[in-house]
C-alpha cells in the first residue's frame, strides 16, 4: 500500500481549514484516512499550523510521501530540516557502529 501525507479539506464554503491526513494513495481527497497528523488553517492571521511531530516522523520513516503543499508546510515549520538532520544522524551512527564493530576473525585450521 502506497501511503501519502496530504491535505483533507474541512470547513464551510469560502472558510476552509485542512487536516493533514495519512491516506492510501488511491483514496479520493476527502475519503478514508489512516490517521490525522496535524491541522492547517490558512484563513487566520497568522496562519495556524498544529502538527504531531512524532507521528509525522513515524510515517515518514515508514516511507510515506508528502504532497507538495504538505512538504512546503513542513518546511516552513522547520520539520523537514529536522527530519533531514535526524536521518543524517542515524546514517552517521550506523556508519560509526559498522567501523567500530570488530570483524569476525576466521579461524583457519592447518
């Protein structure tokens, strides 16, 4: 199942607000969802953004793909930078662990 993080429109006519929803990519815009991970209200001044960082990072780790608009919202809030730094730190830890792990010595019986 291909999972995406995209906006789900809510609210009245001319007064929208959106939920950031984790959905199967084949589902229509306002269809069935897996989980809500945030809220975005563009009509307030300043724009209101509420996000569940831990759940967003979980779904990004599981391979969820962000829509363009969601990616820009996350970038504006600084979460894409944070995600990028977390990914680099995990890769660096794995690399350091691989270097420091003793190599298995092969015992050769002659």
